[in-house]
C-alpha cells in the first residue's frame, strides 16, 4: 500500500587539485570543491529540505594532512550550503592531489531512531479513532497473510483535519495529484498518485501523511510544525473503504545487514506507538482495529520543545481561552 521513499544513490567523482571547480550533481545534492589558499574545501549544496547523509572515500590522497585514503568519512547535509571537510596542505613542497567517491543517502544515517516514542493520533481531539495496519502491496493483491506492516490507516470523513503526530520539519509537500480530483466513484483501492506531506523528526525518522484533498495542504517545505498542529484536510472520497488517512513511519535503525548500511544502520518502516490518553498507549498489529477517543495531551505536544517554545506555546494557549 505504501512504498518506501528511501533510495541509495551511488555516484563517484574523481578530481585532482589542478581541476578545482569540478562538481557532482546528484538529485537534490550538489557536491563540489574549491581552492582556499593552498587548501581545498569540499562542500555540499542541498536544495531540498531533506537531510542527506554523504559518505566520502578518498581513492587517492597525497600531500594532505589528518585524512587517510580508503577510510569513509560521513557527513549529514541539511538545507543550503554545508561545509564537509577541508584538505589541508601538509608541506609547502608537495601540492595536494586527490580522487574520491561519494555515496549519497536520503535521511540521517548517523542517528538511531526511537521506535518507542509515543505519537499523537492524527485526528482531532474528542473524535473516535479507528486505525488498522497496512501491508505490502504484493501481499494485498496476492491475498497472502501479511508479512510486513508498511503503515497505518486512520478512518476519517472527507474534509476532516489531519494533525501532526509529532513535531518536525516539513521536507516535502504534494497537493496537486489527488486521484479523487479526477475520479469520484468509490472504487479505488490503491492509486499511484496522491497528495502527501513528509515530516522529518529530531531522531532521524520520517512520517509520510497521504491522501490529502486537492489543494488541501496547509504547510510548505521548510515549515517547522509542532505535534498537534494542523497539516491539511483529508480527501480520498473515491476509495472503496471511504475517506481515510495513510501514515508511514520510517526510521533509521542499527539492525541492517544490507551492503549499503552505514555503521550497521538502515532505514525501514515501523509501527508507531499511539497515545490513547495522558498515560495509556497502544501499538496496532495486523488483524486488530484499535478504537479509542483521540486526545492531544500537552505533555506530548511540548515533549520536544525548547524552553522558549514551551513558553510561547503556553502563552498562545492562554490567549485563546
């Protein structure tokens, strides 16, 4: 039902000091280097709001101090221009020469995500929550017993507001490809194109919220959202099961044996723990449909806020009363 958004990008760049200015363009990230006096600065320009993990390995390195050939150096690039490393000339007599390869991964692969973090339900407080698990697309069409949970589906009415389950940075928004904008009949089970919002959390995890109404998203890339903040309104009125929200959580965990893993870490989907009230939680499993009344406890809303953000939040809350 939901497909992973994380892809490994493998690229390579060979450079020597005489060819300063040669650059690499890989999707949202452009890696380049420039001469700074007798040294060389490697930097990454990230045009997106996704974090990218960049692995640099020198296949040739002469005349530079403090760095080694054949050793991977790992950096995380946020939005904008990021300094990666400086090649410092070791001696006046020997110029710097180098060749290197890069691997670029979407996400922060240097962080361990917290699968036990408690999330708010994405529906309005005091509304009933009906949630079920989503499984891999091939399991669904082959009518096999679910082998992997890829997300959660929350029952909603068309036009209901979707709320952020956790605070974070909005990385990507799509709000012009809702399938119900073209087809109104309630026959859809799955659609390749739908509106969505991707939010990046402090622990390196991502939440993808899907099936927003056409032009129904309230946020834009680069926005900072707090837990419980409205993200948009739901659409999906053309689905056989009725309007609903689909949420996929993806995190970086140190349990990967894949060839492309970094320090044993890799991204995969996980089932979040949901707050059912101030103290209780639930974790949906295949074959279960938890039902409870949504609450947005202040303790969870403010959990990851700074002191200043908490003060501002409480001030705004007081002003609304």
